C-alpha cells in the first residue's frame, strides 16, 4: 500500500457525527527499503545517534476497549507534540506496523498521559509488545473519551482522532483536544535522552 492508499485508509479513522466510526485495521505495509543498487542517504545507526541528542518528554497514549476487545490499549510514545491552539490540536507519531495503533483507531479517541520522573518502570511496561500492559496499573477514565487516565501522570490530554497522515514508516495522528488537566505540579517530567531516561 502506497502513501496515498494508506492516507485514504487512515481517514476512515475519523469520527463521524460525534461517534467513533468502526474502522478496519490498516494492513502491515511493505515499506520501501533502499535497494541493493542504491546508496542509503543517511546511515540508520548514525540517524538514531544524532537524533537521540534531542531530549524528549515521555507519554503513554491510551484508548478504551472497542469492538468487543478484552481491554484498553496503550503504548509508550516519545513523539508527541502540541500542534495548534485554535482549534486545540496535538499530534503523536506511531509506527505503521504497530499492533496497538489499529485498536486506538477503532476507538476513535485517545488520551495522552504525560509521565512523571518516577514513572520510568511504567513506561517500560507500555513499551513491550504482547503483554497485558495494564496489569497492576492504576487508572481511571478520562472524562470525555473514557480512555485510561494513568494515576500519577503529570498531565493528561483527552482527544478525538482529527486526522491521520503518512510520514515514511510512521503515521502522524492528529487529535482534537476535548479535555485536559494536570496532576502534581511539583513532579518533574520523565525525560528521554541518548537512549535512556535522564532519571536513571
């Protein structure tokens, strides 16, 4: 599936008339690789090393169970950003081969949980694949979407999916903010830099 096809499929994830529309999961794409007869413009290891110099905050993006699923969905996400003040929009990036993203897309809503400095282990739990990420995790429901709002997060942003765009091997998910709030204002955020949490 090319970028145009992925984008066309992604727009099915947009909410319709205020209610999340059921959607089909995007198939795992055959991402273009540099051919044997081509020279890679940038070495991937160098790319990771250089971009790792940019410190980021750490979030967990969650969504409620949808379509008969057993439980809520969630994944650790560094690539989160505010986007627009009017209307209030945020964005996060997720790999196109993610198995969690289709579950968030089916829900049509999500909550971004901004993690505190003490939540490194919580982040690691949401970074694994195939496990029950919510086992032993305290949370309540975000007020509009019902997405898990993680206890102890320094901030939370409740959203509906506004748009989805392709960006190489990732999708750029834009959310329209419906509610938001902060937790303990004295708590420092969890920061990631050069492959590790700064608090480690």
